């Protein structure tokens, strides 16, 4: 059995907390033990990072970019190992999803390298002819990163890759249920010549390690990706610090009466069954025009039954693996049961599947006749389900989209591009796709919750994350004079 410690100051060490077993949702086996940090361990990591970051920040952007590219290359060399332990720890299918996440992980570091080289300042005019002004973007210091379990590699890297490339030091607390694969990623990073203290790995329970990190006075900024409830706690604990929070969604997929239903049904599979529906960008509500609702439901059910294969995530034919943890599975059970008890029609799925090593395998589910007041329509289910709600018009769909407290993603399907763009402009979401799944996004573009929603603040994505972990510094000096 593998054993993983904390990584602080360039050294692996045991944690002061009780080590936690890593239990695979796919097999039920305990395949590793992962150390747990307590507040004293977190304090060590932050203090070590505070000593290390000035020298790291003093390196040129090109030197830090070269290191990021070494990390990307090292990820490529360990691609098989990283994908295998990701499937074991998280449960996502190896061939269908795990390798894709590892490849995207490497891309985050390549992108951070490119963005670091393109970081620009300015030379604005002064009100005085005798003065000159320089503004430059500078790193913040120590950045605390807390990442989720649904995409353990990429959700962490979309925060810490740009933070590191910009000249900050990072202390990372990953989600407890996927800390083992994150420890393997830390091994990869540790082998690339990162200066001691610049990157630390301190796994542990959120209320312990995460709380100690977000509230630590030595942390200048906090990047968090996770649930709305935990995000609210992080925001309060990190008051006064720079915060980048990417939180939950209840993204509607709107199917208008002129939509290409084959395209929409195909997109529904990606929206609801990628990562077994455990995505903040999942299609959590399908607002379908009354004129096409029945036909859309039929096509989605047929596509689900033909295309989605729930099974052993190490089987190359599997397209959907188990849910990651029991709490998520229970919420799936409760939301489906609530909908059915209140009149929704269960078209397919709806249960935990038997015959597997664990009880975390949930069937791909389609529900028709969902109403806007059901839990599955108002909350983030985070499970493999397509909840279909009938609407009478585009205006009703827009109102339903905008009445939600969430504001992360939305999508609209229509044969009229002008109609789709009009909907996109008026939808209160940080990201809107036209004729594409809510789960389609590109990692270099700004991504985050709409202002005033519960879906977070700030933007991840390429240079936008780098901007979040730097700040402008103004230097004012006398105009130079030519002498002699």
C-alpha cells in the first residue's frame, strides 16, 4: 500500500493529524494512506512559503515560464501513472476521461508559461512634465489553494499554475477524497526543480487544514473551487485577502422550439453524464419548449440507453464511472426520489446500480415532467441526471434562468443565431454557450460566476487567473535629465 506525506520546504514529512485511508469509489479497496495536516503543519507551510517567495518572485518571468514547461513535460512522462491513480482515486473512466484530464493538466502549465512571458506593465503619463510613472504587475506573496475532488488535477492547477508562474508561493489543500492522486501530482512537481518552499502540499480535512490556511495571516490570497456552502465559509474566513472563488452552478440548458434536437440530445449526454454529472458546469436543468419537449425527451432517453455505459472505470468501453463519495450519492437519491414523489416521470435510470464492487455506481437518469419548485431544479444535484422542465416560450426560459440564485453557466439551443445571441446577452450567467453543452469550455477564457449570484467571484482561465494573483504597483520618479 502506498503512503504519502505532506510536502513542505522541499521535504516529505508525516502530518501531525491522523493519516487517512484513500478508498477507491471504483473498487472499494484502500489503496493508500495519506497524511493529514493540522493547523501547526499549515503554519509551517505558510511560514516556509513566506521565506521562499521573494527569491522566486525575483526570478525573471522567462525563468519561471521555463520551469512551468518542465512541469508540463514531467506530467507527460508520468501520464499513465497520473491517469491510473486518478481513476482509482476519483472514479472517472480511464480511457474516456482520466487521460483527458492529465493532458489538460499539462496544458495549464504550458499556458501559465506563455501568460507569464506576456505579463505587461504600463508607462502612463504624469500630471507633471518633471515626473515619470511606471506601473507593473507584481505577485501577491503566499497563495492558499483549496481544490475539489471532481477534477482533482485541473481544478487545482488552474489556480496554482498561474499563481506560481506569476511569482507567488503556493500552499495547496486538496479535497480529502482525492488527496492520493494529488500526492502523486505533487511528486511530479517536486521532481522538476521547484525551489524549496515555493510549493507545498498539506492535505487534510477542510475544517482543519483548509480553515487554518484561509485564515492564516501570512496568506495574501485564497483560491477556492468547490461548493457554495463551503465557499461562503472560505470567504468569511479569508476576509481582507484577495479571493478567487469558483463555486457551484445549476446551469440551465434551454431547448427552444426551433432547436436541432439531435444536436441538443447529444449535448445533453455531455452536460449530464461527463464525470457522472459531478461538474459545476453540468446541465442541471433542461428548460425545453412545449412544442418539442416530448420529442426531445424521447431522443435523450434513446441516446442515453444506447451510448452511456456505466461500469468499471478501468474498462476501455466504460463511458461513466461511479460517483466519488457517499454524500454525493445520497443527494442524487434524494433529488430523484423527491421529483418522482411529486409527479415527475422516471424515463430511465434513477437508482444505484447493483453488481459492482461499491454502492456508488448510479444509473444514468432522465426525468420528464420536472417542475421548477422541485429540489432537483433548484439545487445542485451533482449526479447523472437530465431533469426536463417544460416552458412555453423563450421569455419563460430566460425568466427561469435568471430567477435562480446561481449564475455560473447556461446554454441555449436554437436554429436562429440572432435569437441565441439575444438569449445569451440577457442570461445572468458568467458563461453562456449557444448550441453547445454547458460542459463545453475553453481553459484560456474567463470563467466564473455572475456578479450578484452565489456562484463565486473573480475569474479563472489563463491570464485572467494570473491577473487575480498579481496586483498593479505604481512607481513614480523624477524625469531623467541628460547631462554633459
